[in-house]
């Protein structure tokens, strides 16, 4: 069997408001946890306490996610700024052929 190779290039990844999305999801998990806490006895009677703890785990993992995506976003912006600065230095250092010769 031959190895499969793609016949076209992969599309560029979509970039969106990643930090806002992760923050919103984290808040949603925490709100769901807070809504379920008053009914903990009901969940415990039916052996469904994992619902409550799943929401708390989602909020905790969301905090890690917020930390991660903020660092990623900062690294992307830092890399872009360095790339622009390097391009500017290269353009300034290149001699221009359009200068008039000194007489």
C-alpha cells in the first residue's frame, strides 16, 4: 500500500480572539459550577456529583488555558515586532542605487 500524500497545501490556520474565547469558556464553566453548588445534595442523592466537579475542573483547566493563550499571543506579537524591526533595519542598511554620484 502506497503512502498517502496530500495533493494541495494545507490552509493557513484561522486566527481569532483566542484569549477572549478561552476566558469566556472559563467563566461559563465557573458559573455552571456556582449554579450547581446549592443543589449538591440533589446530585449526591442520585450519584451525579461528577457533574459539579466536572464544572470545577473545566474552570480550573480554563485558568491554565488563559495563562497559555495569553503567553502565546504575546509571543506571536513579539515575533511580529521583531520581524518588522529586522525588515526595517535591512531596508535602511541596503545601499540605494538611485543616489547621485559625488562630483
